[in-house]
């Protein structure tokens, strides 16, 4: 609590001498002599000079209670000394008199005042100052001067200097009162006053609020610069740690959010004020851009969608007062949400794929062997091969007849990685069919893509007696003995068919109808080649097998 007997109004020359605005020169001189005899003659002489010198008197009148009768003025000063907060409810005062009274009440504000009370008080003072009409002030002063005998103020422009000085004085008093509050309470009070007076940045604030924010910004600048430097260091740390994965990055992001959260608590009134004035807080803009760049970098370079969305959400919450920037964040979020939805759908498809390819079967009665396939790979007996390492497939069955009656079938599946092969022999057709179906789902499209890209690179692949190219096939010319030279055929000049467990590729025309027969069971990836060529033949006008990649 400050000393309310030393407020601006108590220091005014009218109060020092006990004079009224209607006392003439002689009365003022007498009051000055009387005040000097009671002590402090210098104070009395200065007050006398202030009230009898025209220019200085005008400053004293503007700083006093224009338009207020002497008796009521005395009562206001008494209340100001005894219970200043009551004067916030005082009615019937001119705008300038109310502003001056409130400025003196501010000198009682200190610890113990909550943020909402202080914010409301700021808005009351701002409104009172905004309502001051120089013409009305001129009229009130001249009415009293007509009684006191002092010369009339001839032009309203003469009030411009004293009024501006008085407004600066009010700002200084309010600023001093705010500085007496605990820091966080002061910040919260300014924040609330700015938010209320601008409707969260959508309308202009009263001049006093803008001036208080400008002063607040100067005092907060060092703190904001220090915190911003720390935040930018964390942004760079995030970039440096990103290649190692999300685990080490999470604590850095959490610390960044904490630092910027502290920064935002102080910067928010400045951000809102700038928005209300149609500008953007430059320091906020620069810090926000740096964090957004980190978010974009983490997604584009490291596929960290969850962290990118986390940072975007944090940015929208922290820098929502930057209009143009916030619009970009909304676009980012829409894009990230779409990506997240796609990622979620991909995860669902992956989970479904895992279910679709999974199989476990026991082969044998007394000491069964386990045949299994799942997302981790293929297992048979003691051998295991990861799915991603599979480069070759072959399978097929052989049926034998005994004594023209009994029929017995065996089925073979070969899975290779280029260095070794797991060969699986089965006699149960249902297990064989189920296993090969799931094996096809698990690796076929990757092998098809690999084959097409190899052919697209211009490589010819030998398959049995044929050589497969992207835009043609070379088939051996038929001879009675041995193999003939290779003959080139465009794909449009060939035909394919399936017979006796083999895939046949042959010429469409010609006397010999040159062809090859490629075993599904004995040649690796014949089943892949058959699917590629069959798909290609279904595509009208296709000239190259790799056109399927488009």
C-alpha cells in the first residue's frame, strides 16, 4: 500500500495551499503566507507561483479537478486519504476530473490486488482518459477563472501541452503501480486488460492501453531475448538429434515447449496488442517461423508425423495472434491430419495384411514339424527366413498313379534369398494351397516390382532357354537336334499359356512356333514372370513390361 497522502492530487498546488479554483490572486497570496508560516516556505512559494503565473496555473488546473465545485473537491481529497478505492465508484465527475482521481487511487495499488481487479482498473482509467474532451475542459477552466478573476484561456490549443503531460503522468503512475505487483500477477493483469480492451485483438485498444503495452514491451525485451535464444538453441538441437530417431528428440521437444510457454506468458499481451493494431510482433513471428521450420524438417526429412503434429498444435496455441502465420498453420494441420489419416489407414491395412498372411501348421503325426509364415518371416523345421530377404519363389505338385488306381500327390515349395533356399515338401493339398496363397500375398508384389525395375534398366534375364527383356523376348529356334539360335520377338508377337505345371511363352505365327516351357516348380520366380506378362497382355497398346509401373 502506497502513501495516499502523497498522491498527484495531494501534491497539486491547489491542495498544498488549500485553495480553490475560484479564489482570486489576493486570496492565493494570503493562503501562501499562511502556509509558509506553518512550515516549508519553499513549497508554499512554489505553489503560489504555480497558481498565479498564467502558464503554470493552466498546468495546475489540468492536474486538479476541472468542473468540480470546491466543497466536493475537498470531500474527494478526504475520501482519497481515508478509503481511496471508494472513489472508483464515484459518479458525476467530468472525464478529466475522474481520470485525475483514478490516477491518485492507483497510488494505493500494490500487493494483494488480484489480476482481474487491476485489469478492470486499467480499463476504467483508459476510458476516462479517452473521454477527455479538450473543449469541455476549456469551458470548465474558464468558468472558474471568470469567478477568480484570472484571464480566460483563449484557445483550446493552449491545453494540448498540459493535457499530454497529464496523460504521461497518469501512465507513469499506473506503470509504477503495476511494478509493485508480483511479476506474474502484473503480467496476468496486463494480459487480461489487453485481451478485454481489444476483444482478443479484433478491435483497437484505448490509447492508454497501447502506451502501457509499449512500456511493458521495453521492460520485457531482455527476458524475451534470453528465452528466445534458448528456444532457438533447442530448435537446432532438435535438428541435430533427428537422425537418431524420436526417442532422443522427445525430451528436447518437451523442453522447447516449456521455454516457449514461459516466453509466451510474457509476450502474449504484446502479441494481442500488435494484432489489434494490424501488425505482428516481430520477435514472435521469427520464433514461430523457426519452430515451424523444425516441424516441417522433422516430417519431410525424417518422417516424424506425430512430432510434427505436436509442434503444429503447440504453435497454433502459442502464436494464434499472428494472423497470416496462423492461417499457414491451419493449412499445415489440414495437410498433417490428412497424412495422419492415411498413416492410420495404412496401419490398419498393415494389420489386416499381417492377419491375412499368417499361418501355422503342424506337419506329421508323431514328431510334427512346424510350418509357419507371418510378418517376421517363414519358418520350416529349424530354418527361418525373413520376408524382406526373400528374392525367389517356386512351387508345384507332382501326382503319381500306382497300379492304375491309387493316386498320390506331393507338393514342393522353394523359398530363397539368393544365398540359400528353404525347400518345403508337403502331401496335404489344403495346407499347400493355404501356404502358397499367403506366401504370394506376403512377397509377390515386391518381387514383381523388383523384376519390372530390373527389366526397365535394360537388363536381359535368362529364364530356361529364353531371355526376357523389357520390350521383347528371345526364344530358341526349334530344331530336331539340340537348341537353335535365339530369335527376337516383340511382346505383341508372342502368346502365353499354362500346361503340365509349366508356363509357356511362344511365337504367335511361324511354321515352327518357337516356344519355351518354364517349370513353376523347378525355376525360381516363374510364377512372378507369368503374372507380369499376363498383366502386361491385359493392358492395351503395351510395348514394354515396365509400363506396368506407371
